[in-house]
C-alpha cells in the first residue's frame, strides 16, 4: 500500500522502518498510510520525512485516524495562514518560526484579518520602527481587533483619531480660560 501511494518501490530499510513504526511506536497502519498521503500532498516524498512525521505523531499520541485528520487540518491551516502573512509582509518563501506561525494563526484565523489589513499593520510597523516586528504588528492588530476595526479605511480613521487625541492633549492646559475670564469679570465688577 505504501508503494502504491508513493508511486514507486520502497527499499527494504524503508519497509523495515514502516514495520518498526507499527510494532515499536504503536502507530496503526491506517495512520501510517495517512501520514504518507499527507507527505505526498506536500510534495515531500522522502521516506526520511515520512518517518520523522510518524515519529512526531507517535510522540504526540496521534494514533487514531481522527487525531491524524485533526493534525493534518491543523497543519494545512497553519500553512495557509502563514502563506497569507508571508505574502502580506513580502517575506521570501521560507519556513516560519513557531512564534511567527502562532501569530499568523491568531491574526488570520482567530481575529479574521484580511491580507489588506495585514499589509496596513505591516506598513504602520515599518513606518514607525523601520523594521519588521511581529510583536509590534501584534499590538497594532490587537488594538484594531479590540476596537472592531475591519477595513483599511477604518484603520486609517483609528490612526487619525489617535493623532487628534494626542494633539488635544498637547493643547490642554492646567487652567481654564473660562474660569479666568469669569474671575477677571468679577474682579472688574467689584472695582466698579
């Protein structure tokens, strides 16, 4: 079956590895075959990759078809979200770090930000600190998420309102012109 799925013969050592994965690691044959199918879908047909994947699954108790299917869905989801973030930020094709992957899943899947919104957050980050910073972008997106900002125009409005608020704070004084004017008027009224 493994040979059929891979579309080519497997060596004796590869066959021995399959038996070892089943007998010693406790992976059921359907789970091993599912891992082979997943590897093929990712264009990673090296038997070493398949063996490493199965060892990881065994170590994490992915030993039923349901758990294997759930793990494969998580892997696809992570890959899809990373591709969106990578494209939005202009990052060359590469494998993400664990933290980058966590941020990607949070931004795209949990918070529902589009590629355009990710681009806007990236631009704000680079405009302010002159480099790519996932933690900085996370703070920007978190603010937008908490404020219900879903479009680039809403993000721009949010940014502009922040500037207006800071200008108002700059213009605020420790005294009130109205209070001073009333005191001055009462002073002049007393002299008359």
